[in-house]
């Protein structure tokens, strides 16, 4: 399994906002700027057919209107979006604002499918969705992608909660929120990662959504099973 960290930063940093590309085929989150992030890596957004969204803060889905419009102009018209039902209507709202005269036609020209289930299949992966705790933003989801006994998880934005422990227990790699130095009711922090990395030594934690001071601090810790990625870094999981 190939996971490219397209974005590892929080909004107010020079790093791209947190999002990931699996096997060049599946995007986990699609933040503001995601199309540009991909172009800068020589990845053409319309070659990607699957978008899995964790929750509906702008820094996780605001480039969806541009992605959908571009898809409608390309030859490959397959789009699968996995998200919450509330998310679909949010996406339609911002897309109609962005392209009031063409969004509906763009959707009609696409083979556009939504998936609102807790368990689903995307490409060759079995995917399980799990509710996480991101303060007042509800629902917010984490995901586990499974294939050939490999389990790789994504927390999305979350505070430390039972679901993060389940993901840590099950997954060999967990791409996780570590925005802050000290975790709060919305986001995890380095203190949470110290706890998780000790309790779940078989899991490698790839931290993301990092504020600049958090990135600097967590690099000093040199925890064996914590990876602090750069944007564009590729992680292969076997
Ligand atoms: Zn959020
Ligand atoms: Zn966020």
C-alpha cells in the first residue's frame, strides 16, 4: 500500500492542509488548495476517482467544487465520494456558490456516486468508518483501510477518544491528528501521541495537521514509532 502525505500541516502554516493519496487512486480529504497541491506534485486531479472525506470543516473539503468541475470536463467521469449525508448537502451548497451556472450540469454529466455507509469497498480495500470526537463538529469520521491483513488508519481531526485507541490497536500505521502541543477537546497533541505510542508499540503513528511549533517540538522527541512527515512524503506499508 502506498500512502502519499499530500498535506501535513494545519491551515496557518506553509505546509499543505492535511490530506493523503492512497495508491494514486483514493484521496482522504480534499482541502482548500488540494487541486494545486496535486498539480505541484505532477498528479493530475482528474485521474483520481475516489474521495473519502472525514468531516466538513473547510480545510478538509473546500476544493471539492473545483475537483468536480474539472472531472466533468475530463474523459474519466467516475467520481465516488464517501462522506456523511450532511456533508453531501454542504458540498452542494458551496459548489453552487462557486459555480452557480454550471455545477448542476457538471454533476449530471458525471458518473457521480455517494456512499454514506459505515462499511464499504473502495478499489481493493475494505473500509470501515468510525466516529471520532472533534468537539462540536459532528459527525467526524476516522477510517480503516484493510487489504491482505494490512490495516491502515486515518483519524481525521479528533481529540483523544476511544475510537483513536481502537484505530491504534488495529492498525500498523495510523495517520493521525497531532495539531497541538497539548491536546484539547478538538485536536490531539504531543502529550496524546506520547501516550499512544507507548501503549500501542506495534502501530506507527504518522502525525499530521501540525502547527509549526508542534512540528518543531515533536521532532525533538525522536519517538521510535512516530513519523513526522514532510508534504509529498511517500510511505509504503507492507
Ligand atoms: Zn476539523
Ligand atoms: Zn482540520
